[in-house]
């Protein structure tokens, strides 16, 4: 494997995570491409040009470039409308892939495979695979049929585009489908009747140079947060699927024995109901009388999130579904105990009672009960912190890149999967 085309149609690895559609997938594409480039694989990432003044190519580091491809108007487009520009995006990528000059490199290495991220990129990858006779690897990050169970009100906005049917077609066309953990692998197999022999598990990583333990008081001082009192943290896009309301109500449930507890919410609105959810959260905070205890922080540069993790006593991840749960992993790497919903990839990240706690019934009261126990027992909190750091060290982007190189190498010598 010498060269890889990475597709990320709807969101750029250069975008700020926590804003719009930017989240864990941005981090995944950026960090994995970087790790692959350092391992000797040329990575060309193709994303949609959302503004008319973007450079055609941005060189991130040796072997890792991001290309802005014209598809639709050069303005932000709602994700629900992006299926209409898939064909144009695929054509633009094909033109760029076929000339080294347009890719901003003097090297004339042929592409060995296509790696599509999310179902929209998968639709484009389907086209590119057959036009260039290249193997297709797909990572979905979220699945429509999983979201339908967890957050049906958000899936309704996508229903007219028949996303689930598109995902099924992409899975049938893909030479390999990547899952972040065994739970996601089972969902892909069971909900989409995928061939289990073509599903491979490659867990995302964490950059331990940025995300590591540190002094809690120093972190709070750096952020201008009070040095005393319990501090809870929520990091992520603000939308119903992420369960921000559970975090707010969990803080309210702690009022009787931790009246000085605070909650920091780092993130911005996302999805068709994002803006409404932000307003609903602010209204909820006001109605519960928590105006002095809840701090809303706009999305922060990814590497700066480590300071927020270190500042917190507990990180809350009350998502209705998570294919992996990068926030939980980053918090663990910083030594912050995590209390999370017992769903998806969070089950593989958190060792209940040893590195944090999984909540089977994700009610505010249940979250508050585990937080209360952590705050009441300093020795328990220290043990959870140590266990979390040790477990997080298993996850590195270099390891993910190593596994992917092996998968890519297998694909380049095999017969491509045929599809209708």
C-alpha cells in the first residue's frame, strides 16, 4: 500500500470539531491520515469545498494533503441536502485523482484503494471504485438503523433520502467495512445482513502527547474556573442524540448534597434540531435555577480539550447511541473517570467499576448516583483514574494505522467485491 484516497464529503478534517457536523469523524480522518502518512502511506483526503476562497489543496504534513472539491454551491449545505451533490463530488474527485499536478505533488504514484467515511462519502466511493477499479473500504461512524432506535426524531429528517437503503448498498459494494468495536461490527452484520468476513475491527486512537493526566487545580486555573467544588464535564455536539439534557438534570439531582457542583458544556449546535436544542438547554438551565452553575463553552480546538478533561472530576457521556465514543477515550487518557450510557462502543471503552461507570437506564438520577459515589470516595476516584489511564494507553493512532495497512495490503492483491 503506497497511496490512499480518503473521502470525507460532508465535513472536513480541517473543520473545528463540535461545530455543525464536525465531531469525532473530523478527528478520526485527520489523525488516522496523519498516522498513515507517518507510516509511509500517501494520504489524499477529499472533502467538499464549502466556500469559494478555499485553497484547492492544503498540505498538512509530508504525505498528508486535504483537497477541496467543488460540488454544489460554495456555501455550507445542510447535510440532508448533500445527496444531491454526490455525483458531482465523485466526478470532481476522479478528475483530481487522475492527475498528479492537480493534487499538488510531483509524485506519480497510483492510488491503491479508496477509504470512504460516512454514508455520503460511501455513495461517492461506490462510483469511484467502479470507475477506477479500486478496492473500497468504508467506515460509517453512525448507522441510520441504529439511530432510528435511539433518536427517531433526528432520523425523520433523513427519511426522504432513504439513507438506510444507501448504507446497505454501500456495505454490499465495500471490499471491507470497518467497525470501531465488536458492538458496531455486530450491528453492521445484524441490521444490514453484511458478510461478517468483510467486517474488520479497527479501534480509533488517542493522541497521548496531548491527552494525558495533569494537575486538576492548574487546569481549572488555566480555564478561569473555580478551584473548589465538584466539576462535571460534557463535551460534544449539542443535539438530542448526545443527551445534553441528561447532564443538566443530573447536575440538578446533585443539588441536595453538592450545591456547589458545576457543569461545563463544551460544544455547539449540530444537526436539524441543534439550534433548538441549544435554546432548550438554556431554558432548562434557567428553569432549574442553575444559571450560576452551568457554563456553556463554544467548541474549542481539539488539542485544548485536554485541559477541560483534566479540570473535571467526572466526564458525562449520556449519548443515546455511540459507534465508539472518542470523548470517553480522551477523558480516560487524561485520568478523568467517565459515567456514560451503556450503549454502542462505550461498552468496549469503559470497564464498569474499574475505569468508570456504565448506566443501563440513562436517567439523570442514575447518572447522578454514580457521580455522587465518585465524589464521596476520593480513593475510588483515584483508582478509577489510574485504571482509565492504563486502559486508554491501549488505543493509539499508530496501532490503528498499522492494522489498516495490513487490511489495505490484503485488498490490493484480492478480487474486488462485485455489486449491482
